């Protein structure tokens, strides 16, 4: 797509922010497995946590394209930091916009607009990942409240979240119609954080176990009607999946940038290694994959921002699957080009390769996305 002047100005501002605030500490975020709290506040001050809050509720009024531009620029240096871009969207803004009442919009969106909230979405369980009908967490109606019991795993930012979009069963049938969505304040008694996962990559963006033990929440915490939890998930995921592609695109571009700089400086047999045809061919393949990924991603965001209708799910799956696979290939090629230095923590490409792998798994594994695309093609 051809970016507007406003979109390019936004991209430039995020690029400068990433170069100043994130690039110098990206390695430390990975080593410490922690993002400094003051960086989170800077994201809020930039309007990045709350980017998708409409202007009428006090937010920046961002679009999917702007979210993806921001995540791409930041992920060039740190995938973990890129998860803060529009962090409020998946766990609060998008479900409330799609299914919330006006009272819920006034309450939650205006609070999110201040840029200090961290949110998360709690779907995954030990026995429920791709198959949401296997969710065991139960919300039982009791008068004007629901009482929740269950366990969630691998919840990104779950242990630091102020609010969590909880997907739980409100009926016994093993179908999507048994699922409902609730916006939970994590200060509620009965909620606690369990173990934090020790991951291969994306250090700094925590993945936590969440436990619910007789947690009592008022019925007005429910987003949408009972049985609309799966609908809430799909509204969120269809718009969030391209943002996963955007962070992978940033990783791939960052790996390509490091590789280009390296081959111009590294000398073997009396000349820079970039002069060797084998290295040039590998770089050319990397550059083509990055360009193709960017074209597909922003074709997708342009269509979704314009209201793509029935094409939304397929476009989201295509961008997520294609771009994350290419990022895995490009970051692995970067490690190969740098050789021993590529395997060293003194250079960022080994971290980029570790980080790239996760994006092939989260928000629906790429095998699931191929299934979604295939079914759409033969429907």
C-alpha cells in the first residue's frame, strides 16, 4: 500500500523513539528478562499502549495500519518491547468496542486512554490451546455475580495486568456457545498469579500462569451476552494477528539491517565478505522475503481498516502465517551470515532468531492458520 503523509510521519516518530529509547537497552531487556517500568510509562506517554482507543473516548484514534507500523519499528530492536504497542487492545479496547455496552465503553476506554493500564487476554489452558471448546475454567452465575474457578497458562503480561479479558465456560456443552467473556480487575479477591514461564525467546514480555479460586465478579463485568465469548475472541484475534506479523516483519528487517552492515565490514581473503556471490545471493533472498512480507501485511491492514467483511479472517491468517514463517527464515539466515558472531550474544541476531520462533506459535499456530486458509479456499 502507499502510506499517507500522516502515516509516514507517525512511522518516523516511532522510529526515532525506538532508536533513542529501545535500541540501547534491547540486549539488557533480553538478559534481565524484564522491561523497565519507566519504558512502559513512556509507551503510555507516546499514546502507544492505548493507540486503538477512539478519539471520542479520549484516545489517539489509531488504526490497524498505525499499530502495525509501530510494532514493526520497535521489533527491529526488541520483540518484547513491541508487545507493549496497543497492549490495551487485545485485553480491553477491541472486545469492549465490539461487544461492550456504552456504559462499559465510558468506563474502560476512558481509563485506558490515560495510557497507564496493562491488559491481557486469558484463553489458553493446560488442555485448551487451539481447541477453545476444551476450556475448563468455569464462571457460575450466582445472583448478580459470577463465581469463577480455573487456571490459565501462557498469558502474556498476565502477572502485571490491571485488567484481564477472561474466557470461561458458562454452560456445560462442549461447544463455542458455552463460552463467555469477562473483563476482570486483577485486584479482585480470588485472583492470583502462578508460575512464570521460562522461555527460549521474547524475554521481557512475561508469560504467566493465572489462577482463579472462587473469584466473585459482578455480572456487569461480562462483555456481550452469555455464549458470546468465542465471538469476542474472534473479534480480537482477527485484528491482532496482523500485529503479530508486524512484529515479525520488524525482526526480519532488523536482522537484514545487521547482516548488511556486517558483510560490508567483515573481511576474508582480502575483501569484504559482501563481495562474495554466495553471500549476496543469501542477502537477496532475505531482502525479497522482507519486501514480500511487507506488501502482504499492509495490503491486509489497508483492507481491514476499510472494513474487509468476510475476508477478514482469511486475510489475518494469511498475513500472520506468511510473515512469521519468513521472519524465522530471515533471522536464521542472518545467524548464518554472521557465522560465529551470529551465534554470539554480542550480536543481536541470535536473539532475533530465538524471538522469531514464538510468533509461529502464538495467536494460533501456523498449522492452524493453514487449515483456516485451506477451508476458506474450498468452501
